[in-house]
C-alpha cells in the first residue's frame, strides 16, 4: 500500500495557512487561462502581433525562427476561424489582425475578409519560417518584421507561451528579460508543491477561493457541445455519442470519452472558440476538465464538490508539468489524464491514499506515449488517457495499486511522478528529435 508522507499531509481539519493558499491560487490562475486554438501557433501569432505593433505598420516581410518543439506542435493543427492548418496563416493573421493585448486569444477577431487577405499575404511570399536547432529553450519563438524603408522590429518569446524576453525597434532595445530562475526548464522541483500539498489545498481551502475554476467547466463544455453538434477534426466525440453506444454502452466511460474528445475535436479542428488551458496547453486543460465534469454530471454532485475535484485535477497536472517542462516528447494527455484520475477519485469518495494509488496506476500504464505534434488526431490520444483515468480510479477505490516491485513505480508517489517526468524530459530527447525529423521530411 502507499507510503503516505505523513508530515507532508497535514490534517484537513486545519486549513492551510492563508499566504500559502494565495500563492497556490495565483499559480493556478497563471497556468489555467483561456486560449483560442492550439497554444503553439497562437503564441507565434501573439509574437508577430506584438512585433507588428512595435513596427507601427503591416510588415512587408516576416521571418519566424522556432525551436523544434514549437515547430512540431504548430505544423498540423487547425487555426480558428480559417478552415486552414499550420503556421503560415497564423503568422499572416497575427500581422494583419492580431492584437497582443488578447494574449493567447490573439486571433479572436478574425473574419472571412481577414482570411482572404491572409491567403494573399502568404501567396506573395512574405513569410519565412525556419527551425533553430540550437535554440536556447525548448519553447522559443523569434520574430523579425520588416516594414517600409529601414523600419524593422524584433521580438522573442521564450520558456512559456506569453513570456516576452526581448523587444527591439530599429536597433533600439525596448525590453530585455533574463531567463527566470523559476522557469519550468530550470526549477524542476518547485518546493511549493508535492502531491500531499495539492490534496490538502483542494480539500481544505474555503469554497469561495475555489469557485473560479468552474470557468474551466463553462468554456471546455461549450467547446465539447459545439463539436457534438457539428463536424470538427475527426469527429470522435460525436461518433462516440451517436455510434459508440452499441460498442461502449451508455456509461460513464463512454460519456467521458465523448465529452473530452469532442472538446479536442473542436479545438484541433479550428473552431473559433476559446478553451481553458493548463500549463500552456488547451488539450491539457480539456483533459484535466472534461472527464471530471462528465463524471460529476453522471453522479449528480453540486458545484462546490465539482470545484474541489477540478482544482485537484488541474493542480495535480500543474505539479507534474512543472517537473516535465512546457513541451516534451511525452504527450501532455499523460499528465492531464493523471490529474483527471485524481479528480475522479475524489468524486468517488476517495482520499489521499486512493489518489496516490490512482496516480501510480496511471504512471504504470501510459508512460511513454509520444507527442508527435498538435493535430486533429490528438482526440484519439486523449481518449486513451481519460479511459485509463477512469480505470485507474476504479482500481484505486478497490484498494488496487501497482507496487514498487513493478517497473518505474516507487512506494513514494512523488518519486513515481519524478520517474515519469525524468523519462519524458531526459530519456525521450532522442525520440523527440526523430519525431521532428519524420514530420519535417514526409
């Protein structure tokens, strides 16, 4: 059975100190934010929009240089409101209509007229995209815009999707920022969190401090409902809802897969709708939200209980992702599905011990699922993840847990988590390079 860190897990009868709760709330609010479309092309469009604003005119030429992971995650995904996929249209629209003040919703004002102008902009050969193999971070975007005469501007985003580290106009440096010491790539063991702290916060914080997370339900459920009534991506969610009953039944499992994959269908298929992201990924936000929402609706819990389950899911995902890094060769649904399994255990009436078991069961099962970019078929991987989340929760509630004698699982749940993230962050680097090579040479 799980070796629970008794010192780390304080009694839930005594609320966590207010200052620490506030730090955790601010962390969640930084990492769980609305985003329109895939966050990688959105971040590129954001950088283009910002540099265009500094330039003061529509650029005549745009040069974009990206890290491998950024390139991989932006190549094959639908761009909201365009009916097109990939970086060129995102870059063109960032220059023509994007507003940096919108953050990752930078393209929310796009309309048909803008898209036609964007297509023409691309056809005129104004955009150049290249891969910077020696980029200083896994998440790296450099944009240079040329305007009339000698007017030019440059901007760089690094480490996280909205983190501008450099801005320049006509040779004058407007802004520069040193690499943050607490970035996800440097500080892999944030002392603020471990799984015991995640559980204590989710189960003991006052109700009114957690209500904000219900916005994730509203946004991500709206995306799911959209795809359940229209065709986006591979229409996996819709197909599960209409045809899947004959094979999967009318069950919590089929509901979870349908709801979650539908929201992913909409996002990856280019629906012009925002979703609530987690740790820089809309799919991770969907995956941490919709399985918990779906199961909560099936069993009829109130919003206060749902909010705690969603906090547990999202904060578990944030904790794991801090150690893994923003982008990696490991599919983000592995992380977010593990968070979802924790939330489902809570809704089933489980406590910390059962949540530890569910997390270990997840790590024992789907560790190693590769990320081969953001694309419509992400809904298939998400479905595998959330189906495993329900199974792992079920086993945990029956006191069934993968033991430390098996594979990469340790008796200590936090060590098990760091075994998972070490594999994704370090051991799978060669996998990441090969995946990118395959994708760019097809």
